[in-house]
């Protein structure tokens, strides 16, 4: 008689940067550890072709079920002027009103895995006695900073701002974080976005454990602080499980993908710079023009994913990625395609990123430094040009360039608001043909090997996930640690 498979539910934040790693986590639990997983998808009014394609993948193993939460009408409580985290948090708050009945209908899974911005689930799961685990989709360095943030906030005068601090912020036992690298949501403490972020991170100690999409060789200082420093022990920080790098292992190909890869097949080894700014990233028209000119002036081969410039939020396509109407001819510099013909390829909106990064012709990656893209680049041994846009990407860019040594950051000249074509030309040449670029490539190659070993059977990341899986499979597994978190931001969910 077949034993019933243990059942876990997973609840990600809307947005590909959150859905992709949690979906890969679900696949590993199903494929390698014998779980049944209900993947709870929050739906929004915006159409996202890329997300729809992801959920319709024919490659899902039996035992992985996509459960779409009923769509909710949030038109009365959100607007286009809201910053992205406020908008996300309100959508989630409304969407999770059905969570209790859904979890009961699913038979009360043994655990619910959430990410940082779906913490409203703690209240529901406390009622149902279901343990909640947090999957942290960003680097360990951001987790240490986030766990320290409520303390920092309490110690700062009420009218003061983090961005006005006279010196870098240093989480206990960690590398200092420069003021200019502080994450976007906390830059204005008076804004609801900052309050939401503080609310979510203040709830992290409620988790039964925190799953990390990283590994020790990549972030040794932050991981040591998290597990050994007295500050984090006193919070207390839940047990942590470094299981990374979890990246998308396969993509459902479309016709344009085959054309892109066929073009790469014709290029020399390590000769192409891949240019892509993430699932939600956009540039202003002025900055996009400078980027195009910088690529042209560098005389290097390139594959650029082009998205229509927007003179507004850098995260403008976060909710509807892959659904934009996009004709690069309408916004590229006049004659650009003709002048770069043969050594450059421009594709609108989307490219098969994993396949591109794995391709032997790819020698560099101009990236927004979202954590998923960074891990994909390192897993393929590809050095980066760091071009952060929003969220925690500036922090990521500094980690990758200054601590890990696999990236270079272009500079904004004094008195300017954008990166100019001359500096873009400079950093492209550094990565693609300079001595510094060769050293970055070598470091990226070593991390590729390290990542592979970490994920192999008996590797530290594999063992960490296996340990967590065994806990969930145990017949006597139960978790009762729900502690009241007293924090001034904790009323946000009730104010809206």
C-alpha cells in the first residue's frame, strides 16, 4: 500500500522575482523529497504573459498543483501612484481573506511556506496550528539587515530619516551598508511603503524557520553573523536553511527563443554581452538612448532585451511583464540597428535567460542585479555589469562588485542623473576584453563550481533542504511557537 505523500503549501508574493524561486523550491520538494505541494498563486487584474506561461509549463511533476486564489477587486484601495510594496501588500491583504477556508479545503498542509511580503498568513496559520516558514528571496545580507531594521528604527528619532544618517548602517557582525545602497522601501519613513516593509520584517521571528536562496561560499560573513552573532540569537532568529542557488532549471521555448539562440550559435566563444534588466525593470527614454549608444561605441557583440522606456517608475512592468506592446524601432536611436547589424541583436521584452547565460558565446551580463538574475549569472560563471534599478538591487550590486568581485558598476558623473554613453562604453570593454574582466570571469567560474557542489547530493545546500524535508515528514512534527511581536508598524494591516 502506497504511503500518502506529505503535503506542503507555498504562498509567494505576486511578481516573477518571487514566484520563480519558490516554484523551483516546490519542484525540488516534489521531485527529490517525495512531497505533494499546493502552490498558491495570487492573481491580479494585470495580465502577465510571462507568469501565465510559467504556470502552464508542461514540465511540472505530478504532485505539484497550481492553485489560483480567487481574483479580488482592489480598484477601490489601490492606485497607480502607490509605490510598489504598498500596492503589493494591499493586494495580498485582500487576496488572503480566503486563505483560512482554502487551507482547510486542502486538508491543512503540514506547513505553509511564505515569502517576505505574504506575512499576513501568520495570523491565519496560528488559528489553524499550521507552522509557517519564510523563504527569503534576496541575499542573506539583506536578511541580516532586515532583522536589524526594527531595532534601528526604534533607536532613530521619529522625524529622522535613514538616508540622513551620517555613516553607513552596520548590522551586527556584518559588512556596513552605505546610505546610498539602502533598499528603496525604507528611504522615506513617512511613506506607507516603509511601514509595510517594517511590518513584514518584524514578523520574521514568528517563522518556524527561514529558507535562504544562497550558500556559504557566496555570503560567508552574513551567514556566520546570522548563525553565531549574539544579536540574532537574542531576537531570536529562527533556524535557517541555506539551500541555494535555486534558479530556473528549464524554460518553455517559443519561436523567437530559437531565433535568438541560433544567432548566438554563430558568435565566437565568450564574445557576447547579454543586456537584460529583469522582469519588471524599465529605463527612461534618455537613459535607454545612452545605453544604446554606449553599446554601439564599445564595438562589442551584444544581445539586448529591449523594453519600451518609461519616464517614471523603474519597476513599471512588475505586474504585467511580457504583456507590453513593444517595437524597439520606435525608441532605439535612429540607424542603431543598421550600424550594429551583425554584431548586435535586439529582442523585444523577453529572452530565454537561462539558455542565453549558459550559451558558450555569452561572456558578460549587464544586469539589474535582482537576486534571481545574479544567482543565474553566477551559476553559469558569467561576470556582470551591475545596473541596479529598485528594491534591494543597489545593495546586491555592491555585494557582487566589492565583496564577491564578479561585477563592475558604471558611474553617474557628478551633477548628472544618468549613466552616460562614455562610461557605458568603458565598463562594457572592461568586462568583455580587459584584464579586470578576466579576473571577474575567473571568480565567477569558481563560484559556478562551488554552486554546483553545494547542490550535489551530500553538498551543503542539498543536505540543508533534506534536513528540512525530514522535519516535515516526521510523524511527531508540530510547531507551536507563535510569539506576539510588538512593533509600531504592526498596525499597518489594520489601518488599510
